[in-house]
């Protein structure tokens, strides 16, 4: 079972090696990188390439690790008992399966995505250590033990918003997705926009990297934002010569796809103003 990328996802050699190593070692693959570099999409593409079902668990700041296992709905049971519902005799009727239980109980091997694990409380990763390591957990309300029928391929993403515990990191195979160089990004763009004009692609990428490398920028545009911007350029039939002027001399065209806060917009407005004064 080897991952080689897909027609819609350009996976570099190091990334392919990391995915296949994690599968061989039966360890969770921990993927870090800037937002918008394709971490979440990687899990979907692994599932597509290997022909496996994807089960996605999106983590939020309020998410608890126990929710990935199961939740006991005591409120519903109390309400049903007051109504005389016979279902209250079986507590299993009020156990709600979480994403880990769903992955463990699947009759076939699946991809389990735990997305943006760093958004949750610092104890969240530690609370999943044994379950991800042993691939089993206990349901205390019913006394049963849930064991994985087939060990899922686990992909965990992090935006590096907070440090993850060492004990958790030891159990993972780690890969950091580097921001693509211009040549690689050009290949990614061509996958999403086949037939794009070569001169437009060159001009757009030149301006994109100038914007991204501008000192003082609060949020640098990501791969996904570059794709959105170029899609707009194609849709608006922008010509290459319209992009050849430096972004420090004029606010970039359709800049709302690249600059996502007022500080960065004001930065380029000031640079353009200073350039006009000097001119």
C-alpha cells in the first residue's frame, strides 16, 4: 500500500516517503506547515489514492478528546425516563459514537483525519495517547471494550499554534510541508488551471513571491490563496503586462485574494504612495 500522489495533488518525494513510512510503521502521521499548504487535503488525497474511506474529525478550541471516543447523553435518558420510554432500560441507547469509534468499528481499513489538533487544549493530545497507540478504549457506562477491527491510517494536522507534548510526538511520524518554491508552485497551478498562458503564469508568480517576501507583512499569502488569486486573474482575463509592475508601486490587482487584513493592505498602499512621490 504505497502513496505516490494523485493527478490533483503534487506530493514531493519527501512527503511521499513520510506518508509511506507512517503506514509501514503503523504510526500516526503528524503533518505541520503554514495554513493553506495542503495539510488537510493530503488526507483526502491519500484516501483517494489508496481507495479508502476518509473519516474526518475537525478539532475546535472546545473539543475534548473523549468526544472522539463517545459521548453519553444523560439528558436524553433523563427526559425519556420521565416520559416512561422503555429505551431507558438499555444505557447503550444513549451512547453516541465518536470519530475514533467509527474508525475502529469500520469493517474495512480507513483513513482517520484529526484536523488542526493544536486548536484544542494542551492536554488533548495526551488524552488520546493510549487510544491511538493500543487502538482500543473502554466504554465505562456499558463495560465493553472497543478494539479496532482494522488499524486505521491516522493523519494528524497542526498549524503550529501551540507546542504538542513530547510523549505525543514520540508516537508520531513527523513531516513539515515546506512552502513550495516557484517551480513547484507553477506545477501546482498548472494542475488546477491546465492551459494557463505561460506569460501570465510567470508574471503572476513573480508578483506573488514579491508580495509574500515583502518585509513587514503580517500574514503571508499561502498556496491556496495563490490558486484563488490566479483563478480570478484567469476569470477576469487579466494580461501578463498588467501584473509586471512591482506591487510596491501599486496595490496588487484583486489583492483581496492575497491580503487578508487591513494592516497588510495599508502597507502596500503606503509603499505605492511613497513610490509615486519619489517618481
